[in-house]
C-alpha cells in the first residue's frame, strides 16, 4: 500500500454532491423571491429534499451501485416478518418519543418547529416503511434489528441478539440527539436569509464576511440535516455501524449544545473580550487579509462536510470518504475548524497580559486536544473496516501532513496504537466485511 499513488475509491462522488447543493441553493433563491408564504418548517423540508433527491437519483444512475445486502445472506424470504418489523419500528420511535417527553432539555419551545415537522413526517414515514420492509425482506434482511425489536415488543426475546439491538438503538440515538439541533438551526438560517438585505453584501468587507461566514455554515447545516434524516439502505446511505464506546460519544457530544454551554463556560472559555475584527478596525488591509483567511478555513470545513453527500453523520460509519479534501487529509474538517479558532482568538490573546495570554492559549490547546480525541476515536472505530485502513495508510505516505506524522509518531495511524487497536485484524483480512465508524 505504501507505493500506491491513489487513495481507495470514495463511497460518494463530489460532482453529484455539488449538483445537489446547487439544486438546493436554487430552491432557496426561489423561496426568497417567490416562497414568502411557505413557513420555515416547510422550507427546511423542501430544501432538504432538493438536496437529497438529486443525490439518490444521480448515484443510482451514475454510480450504478447495487444496494448493500441488508442481512448475512442465505435466509429465505418470509413476508410474515414484515408486520413484526413494523412493530419494531413503532417501538423504536416510541422509545425515543418517550425520551423527548421525559428529558427537560426537549420540553422547551426551542424544538417546537422540529416537533411540528415530526408530526407531519412520521405518519408518512411509517406508511412508506411497509413497502420498504417488504423490499428489505425480499433482499434477505431476515431477522434484522427491526424484527428483533418487534420480538421484544411481543415479549418474545428469544432469537434476539443484544449486540445488534444495541447498535440499532445507538444509531437511532445519533438521530435523536443531532437531528433536532440541525433542523432547528436550519430553520433559523432560513429566517435569517428571508430577513437579510442582500443589497448590503458588498457595502463593506465586514458585511461580506458576515454573509459568507453564515452562508458556509448554512451549507454545513443543510448537509447535516439531510444526512441525519436519510439513512436508507435502498440508497446505500444506511448506517453500517455506530460508535460503541463512551469515550467516543463523550468527546463528540461535548462539542454540541446543550453540553457545549457547560463545558465552554466552566472549562474551555478561551474567548473573552471583543470580536477579532475590533483589533483590526484601524488597519483595513490586515482586517481583510485576516478575515479572508478565516473564510478560507471555514470554506474548507464546509467542503469537507459536503464531501459526505447524504452520508454525513457524527459517530457512525456510512462508507469511507476519500474525495474532496479527504484526498489529502484524514480530518480536514477538524483541522480547518481548529485553525480558524486560533485565527479568531489570537487577537484577544495578544492584547492580554502575558500570563493571561498563556492561560487562554492553553485553554484553546485543550479544545484542540478534544478534537484530536474525536479524530482518534473515529479512527479506532473506522479501522475495523479494511477500506479505511488502506485509506489511512495511504494518507500516512501521501497526505498533506505526512511529514508531521513522521516527526510526531503519536499522530500517525498505527494499527497497534491504543485508539486504532481493532485495525490489526482488519489489515490482516483485506477481504473482510466493512463494519467501521464515521470517516472524518
């Protein structure tokens, strides 16, 4: 593998993802001009559909990829299992609905638009699940996790596999946590664009910066919403497996609300004072240069997200991504985001006392370490997949930061490393079955 000059084939296609993005942006432009009567909730669903449907259609036509067989194979088709699977779906939805009802975080008005969307979408989803489960059964899904959940609902737990049920619930747990946040933020962005005066974009660099910065994060939210919602085996965007460790979940969830408010305020508050632009008010050239560098990094972050297409998701493996910026770096989103944190924060640090600057720098380094832990736990999960091991070893030799890895061995991908230990078996079995985690 060390002599290879190309990474393994990516599960997605950049051109398809870009076409889908342009389709959704064109839909947004139409909404701004002619869709004032459409409420933000419906607008989010429309924009998400305008992004997701082209990917599904173009991948089916262009890539001509057969959907991944859902089961171990060899099981006879038995359509009597379909009602049990439908019951398993209802039990799954009921469990997470109970969590939304029980947990204080989800009882506030912040998520009202998300709940309204669920009330409109779930009945249709359950209805469409009937032909979908028939299709799955025909393809040999057999006694899958939905069937096992249905057996639990019938109080017949024999023939169930606890590890498969656990993975099923973890996968739904990812949706449970991330989809409400992404959907709500997305709805807020739609409102922002509707109220924004586009005639002011080029009035000053500050106006331009604010608009582009917000627009790039809109792209990130669009891809995230569609990714968390569209986990369909028929489109090959299903979840192969979910991060199984507490550490992996902890370092990921602490970077998102409501946990981020606590951790940032109590342990990682490195960003006091005025915004970075304040310090460059009297030097417009430096202001533009600094701001442009931040925008470039945020654009790389958005590009990395877009490279997942419909397969974007924290904490899950939905296929190995080797296109876009992942062609040169295993974790371009994390690298770009953390570098942007330094550019945004450094002006504050330079205008503090020496000890205070050191304290703030150490706090930001601590946040960088959190993202390093996220990267390492993801690699540990992914390295169960031989395709990821092949990709990681390629990046070790040809990646943008390969020289850094040679100088700091702790940063290298190593099958025997604490965070990559499962990779050893995968490397020895290049023909093995993929079962990793999210590519990042």
